[in-house]
């Protein structure tokens, strides 16, 4: 965690932390899956 030692971290179980986590998982998992699924077929 980049900001954890500076005291700027987000509490992971707060609504904001969960929201950030969900967005992060959506981008890291959903984006490649969507690109594979809806990508151009040669």
C-alpha cells in the first residue's frame, strides 16, 4: 500500500473502502474479460 505509512489510507471495511475495492476488482477482472468477450474477431 502506497499511502498506508503516511496516514492517508482508507479504512478497508468502511463503505468507501468497500466501494474502492469493488471498483478495483471490477477493473482488474471485468475489463480483461470484457475485452476477450467483446473483442474483435479476426
